[in-house]
């Protein structure tokens, strides 16, 4: 019982911010979980986008339709 009292006393000694975090822990955990999923989704989409850009640039590099001055050759 004394351990429980010590823990309660330690929790009550914390600042208002700590109390807020302790009181809303479950909700904050859910928010962080959803944020993590969102970040993962965005990261995956961004990676796919960059891969598509890389492929487009590779195709342009292999194409003979780009002139020495960097402009497109008409009729190529």
C-alpha cells in the first residue's frame, strides 16, 4: 500500500502539463498512431513519385530527341 501511495504522491507532484498527458494518454496515443499512419502513407506516395520522376528522366536521357544545347529537336 505504501508503494501505491508513493506513486500517487509522485503523480500529484507533477506539473499541469504532466497531469494533462497522464489524463489524456489514451487519446494522445490514438492521435500519434493516426499521425504515424499518415506519415507512412505520405512517405510511400512521395517515394513512388520520386521513382516515377527518376524513370522519366532516365527515358529522357536515353532519348535522342534532346539536342546538344539542351533544347528539344523538332522532327526527331
